[in-house]
C-alpha cells in the first residue's frame, strides 16, 4: 500500500521548486493533494503533473502572507476533500543581500510569508486537525536558520530561525492532540528561487554562476547540492506512518554542510 493512501495533504508554494516536488511526491504515495500557490497557473500545472499519480487533486490560489487567504485556502481544501491530514508549509521568499543593504521593506516582505505565514498556516491547519483527532504539520525551514554563513541574507535567516522555534514549541502544545510538528532544513538546493539568488551572488563576486555552483558543491561533504526531490523524500517520510513518534524536530537535508 502507498505510504500516504487515503490521506489529504495541502502543500503551499506548490507551483515550483521544493513545493512542487513535495506535492508530486505525496501524490505518488497515494495522497489526495491540494497544491496552493500565489500563482494559480503554476499550481494548476503542478496538479496536471499529478495525472496518473492520484485520483483527486486541487489547485488553489493563496497568498500565504495574508491570514484571510490562508483561512480560505484551508476552508477550500476541507470543503473539497472532507479533512486535512497533512500540511507542508513551504511557501517562502528571499533575495540575496548584504546585511547593510537590507531595508525595512525587505524585512517585512520576508517575515510576512516566511514567519507570519508559516505560523498562521500552522495554527489554522491545527484547528482542523484537533477536531478530527490528529495530523502532521511539516514546516520548511532552512540551514539559514542555524546561522549558515552562505545564507541569502540576515532577514531570511531570522525568519527560518523563527520557523524552527515555532516548530518545537507547537510540537509540545499540539502533541496531546495527536499532531506531529516537524521542520526540514534544506541546504543548497537547485530551484528557480535558488537560481535567481545565484545570479546575484555570482555578480557580487565577479564570478560565473557555474563557478559559484562548483564552489558551493566543493564545500558540501557529499559533494552535491540538493534537488527538490531530496527535500520531498524527507517530507513524505515525516508524513508517513514510520514517523508517527517523531515530533518537534528540525532535520537538515544538506549533504553534511552544517553539523548542528
């Protein structure tokens, strides 16, 4: 039997990159999937890619920095599928920036989605899960939240540290309701967002993007960057029966790049 047979999963930021890979990975394991993204067309393309992997899927337009939009996203998922067993809070934003160049607008934009958005998605999903007797909450953090020197910027690192902290505390408070709360901390991952950041990083140093990527991979003990599927595999595991007694954890998926 597929690992997530008869489960309903909602993945935010599912239109591209890590979110798309997670949505497809969960569909492949039998889940019914709601793919949410601020870009509805991108979410619809993810749903189309699920053809043959799941019998039921739904694309939702959602702004995960807006509480009313979060409420509507979860209400639509539950109205369509009757329950919510798994939420993956993946939606996030960043840009490459030196600490002295960050503005108040940068801080607010990043934390609006990466910290505020994750919290209110978590809280709203937990409301459904408490009522139905349990569920799984998976937050996508980052090794940036552990202070990794290669992070895109300080505001982003702070937002991902917040995700890790709220994961641990929410796990304690929601555990009695049979809700597991965990985080995944990706390292260097080749995504569309990562590609845009690489352009900025390479330009700032006067090197090519290929040279930057080679340098990054040389610093990873296992000598390769993540693909989105590497993160999806961990998300599927944390949503599966095999992770039923795992909660309050933040797992690095980074090829050994950081040790904490």
